[in-house]
């Protein structure tokens, strides 16, 4: 009697233990499956064509022993740059296979292929990145760490679009407002009367830079915890990754013009007042940006450069994103970018990229009529900066110059 009772107790305990294991397993698996098929925010329900039939297999993937194989079942391949679709009568099967990437619309058919010089330009930029990351003469903090070693707070510039399999690393002062608009449209995260927004320029600036409009890698941690890093690496492997850069010194000039020559209360209080106290002999600068502009007080470009070179600056806080180096924002030696755009060739690169992503029928990159900072102005802007300070500044941003193929500005550094 005692033996039978003990047996029943063991059966009940064993069953409870197995149920607990199933719940834990399903919690992890269900989360990954849910995210990989859920857009950033709810959009209109649009019917999808039936999925292609896959060969039946009796093998059940093991979550513990083969997590990559399991996750790959739910993740579509990246968009890459496949060949342009051919007319229907010659390749119906090929078109059906391609439709699953963007099932809501027909792909745009191009009569001519992408120009050979544009393809070669991208190949050269990507090759240069790989060479510089392997070159021991290019030294910067964090260069040789693995992706796993990057703190999650440093991944907040990687915006993910699961609908189209795209990852964009945004760099402030490099047309990032318009590229963020593109990402909002592609993710269908902004609706008007239930209809996704289609015009990039109709998206207000305050929404463009609202973090709630974008799903970044940094947000993975809050949602998926310890499983987040693996999901990130799977997406980095499968999705198409891109960034845009510009001449580092010209980017600094643009940042200064935008943040300190225009009325910006936040930047005045956080940075301008510090510069005025440290370098302009103003222990009590005006209390607000309006008061400062009324009396003609603001930090000069030379003060700004002093602030960047001051060791005290980074002891207090990391560089603001508007002047932080690109290698610190986008981790080009840990992430194998598929496309590297330059602001200097923005229109050609944008057209090439949207075509490569197969979304040029969905959205166009908006052209800008704003007065952009020109590289020809560098000599004028740096004329008030001591030559030694210019050389120190180059050392600070040298990795960006070399990683992305910008020439050393000898005319500024050798005066």
C-alpha cells in the first residue's frame, strides 16, 4: 500500500515538473516567435498571399541544442540585392518566391540594371571598412571587442524594420531625419485614419525624433532580457544593414551651426553655458537662450572645439550623439554593413539603396532644399582654431576619416 502511494506521488510530482519545463520553454519560444512576426505598432490588416509549402520533415528542432536553426524557421531571409525581377511570362516561379519579402505590393520592375559604377562604389566602401577594421594602424577604443561585449545602451542607434528586414544605424547630422521618416513609413508605425502614412515630408519633426516611433536594439533588453542578444545577432545576419556618413569635420561644423547658432534652449543649458563658463570667461552666462541671443552671447566655434578636446568633457558624460564619432554610434567593426552611404553622394546612394531594399515603389527619399554645410567652408570655420587644436581634433576623429574613406584635411592641419 505504501509503495503504491509513493508511486502515485512520484507520478504527480514528475508531471508537475514536466508542465513547468514546458511553460518555461514556451515562454522563451513564444516570445521569439511573437516578436519576429509582430510590427512595431499595430497597422491595418492587409491580406498576405499564402506561404510557400515547405517539404515535410519529421525532425523537431531542439531549442536547447540548435537555437539558430529554430529561430531561422521564423525569420525571413534578408533583402540583400537580388537581381531585378523579369517579366511574368518568363519567370512566374521567381516572382512568387520574391513576393514573400514585401507581400503587400508588386515590386517595381526596372528596365535597366543598377549602374556598374554605383555597385563598384559600394564594393569599395565595404571593402575599405573591412580592411581598416583589420588594420592594426587604425586604433580606437572598442575596436576589437565582440558584438556580445557592446553594452545595450550603445545599441540605441540601430533601428529595426521587421516588415522588410532592414536595420538602419542613424548618425545625427547626416540626413538622419529623412532616413528616420523612411523607416517610419516602411514600418507602418504611423497611421492616419487607419491608413499608413506614405509621404515622408508630412511626418512632423517632433514625431521623427520621438523614440517611441522606432524600435531599436536597445529596446530588445526590456522586452526579451537574456534572449535579446541572440535575437539581435540573428537579425544582423539575416537583415540588410545600412548607414550614412559624411566628412567628420564638416559634420562638426553642421552640428555647431544647428545647435549653437540657432535658438535651442536644451543645448544652451546643457552645453553652451558650460563652454561660456570654461572658455569665454563668463562665470554667470545668461540664464536662457533668449537672453543670450538678445545680448549677442553664444559660444564660438573655437569654444566648441575646445570643449571637444577638453578631457573634462567625457569625464562628465559621453559625447552627445550629434558630435559623437560614427564608430561609437554604429560599431562598424562588429556589424558587417551591407550598404554605406555618403552624404556627399546622397541622392545617388539613396536611390541605389531603396532599389536594393526593394522598397523604391513604396517610398522615395525626399530631396532637401536646405543650405547644407559645404566642405569648402572648412578653411573659414577653422581659421579661428589654433593649428595644434586642429591636429588634436583630427586624432580624435581619425578613425572615422579612415574607416569611411575621407581624406586627411592636410590644408587645414598643415597651416
